[in-house]
């Protein structure tokens, strides 16, 4: 390669690097608000007796609410209730800034409280869970979006008398984590939402079939008189995005290099 070609190559690379640095001097940090809630009106229950709780944070079923209703681990199944509770429903920064490329932050959680309820009570079959995210840059710029998950549930018949074998089944449309990418102020950001407790795992084919799901569904089985907590966390990563003129400078430089190389090859051939 001639000296002029080497020089132009170096100048093009320097221009590209300089443009990339100029495009974004530092990634921004964020205030945040995450709302995890049951979608209103989406809960489906089997036919049966009892009462159902249907709030944005709590789904409950079993004994009628009143003096005898209980969510305790012990007692007569005629007076017990089961539930899935989201807590906290809203997670917000509250002075804790989300640092880009920094440490992860604790988010929402939900817990299944499993009690042995009588078979004549109605129980949860399916529901939707909605995650609303708002990130606010330090200059006030907001980015918001929503992600909805489908949830399937099976209240087992408690036929074996074995707490583990009679466990209730929870399944969710979950791929192991959830990510969202967006570009702002010269950076490409990726929001990563993930489980911290490692309870959402692939279920067996037979277990998936009980909640009317196909193979390779994800979830957990909660033993009778036990609870299963699922905690989430999140972070934001950032990489600089070169400005358009940076690409133009690089392409122009490479074009000049190509033209010189072609002319040089033509001269040699002549």
C-alpha cells in the first residue's frame, strides 16, 4: 500500500473515532417508575363457590370474605383462601437514580400464597400482567412503554395428600428476561428487566399440559401451605451511536482510497 493510501486510511479512521466521541460525551442517568399490575377485567376463574378478589395488586379466591376467611397456612380448607399478590405494585426512583452502565436496581415482585382450599370453590385459570415503564432523563425527557404478559394457573385437586405433588401450577409467557432498546441523545440504551429469584423455570411437558400450554412453558409449582416469591430487577446499558456525518466522512475517505487503488492498478497494468 502506498504512503498516500495509508495516510488516507488513518485519517478516515481518526475522523470516524472523533465523530463517535463527539456524538455522545456521556450517557445520561435516569429517574424511573415501574408499575406491575394485573390487567383489569382480564382474570378468568373456574366455576364454583366462594368469592374472588380482583384488584390491580391482588387476585384471591376460596372461602367467602368474612370472619372465617383466612390466608394463613393452617386451618380448615373450608375457611381458607389462596392468592397471588404484587408488592410493590409501583417501584420508583425516590431519590435513587438509575445509572446507565451501572448497578442493577430492585423492581417489583409477586408472591403466590398457596392454601389447600375446598374443591367446590372457584379458582384462578388465567390473567394478564402488565408492566408499565417510564424513564426520565435528568433533562426531563421521558420515555415510556408497556409490556403485557399472559399468565395461566391451575389449582390442583389435592388428590395425593403429598404437598409437593399436589402443588398448584403457575405459568407465564416469559423468555428469561425482557429487554427494550431505544436511542436518545447520541446513545443506544437497552433496558433489561429480569428475575432475581430464579423461580421462573421450564416446566415439564405434563405440567404444561395441565395449564393448557404447549411444550417448554415457563413457571413454577407451589407446594400446598407454602408460598413462592418472584422478585425482579432491572438496569440500563448504553453504547454511543456515531453521528450520520461520521459515517459520511468514513465512506468518503474509503471511496478516495478505492479510486486511488484502482488508478494505481491501472497504471501497473499499462
